């Protein structure tokens, strides 16, 4: 593996809490000593956040599509009415 790929893996392991406590502490110390590593960690955190947000939006769109299908299909009308009745209580 190239050095940059090793850094990405190390950063991911750190951000995803896959490091042993001693290794995590050593990694944090390295970020204090290496400004470039600290910047890479911040960029990787931002990337993880964007990926999570994209995943949430994709799941939400899928749920909305299923809900629309259920609401518009005549064969599911009774089911939708029963679900709506549950939330009226």
C-alpha cells in the first residue's frame, strides 16, 4: 500500500473507533505533532459526514417512494387507513 492509502486507513480506523486505546492515544499525539495529518483527519471527518447525510437522504427518498406507492395503490388503501387509524389514537 502507498503511504497515502496507509494514512487513509489509519485515519478511518481512528474515526471509526477501530484502534486499541493505546493506538488511538498515539494517533492523537501524532495529529498534534503533524499539522498535515490533523488536516487530513478533519477532511476525512467531513467526508464521513457527507456520506452519512447522503445515505440518510437516499433512505428518506426510498421511504417516500414506498409511501407514495402505498397511498396511491387501490389494493393498499385499507392498509393505509389502518395505519393512519393507529396514529389518531
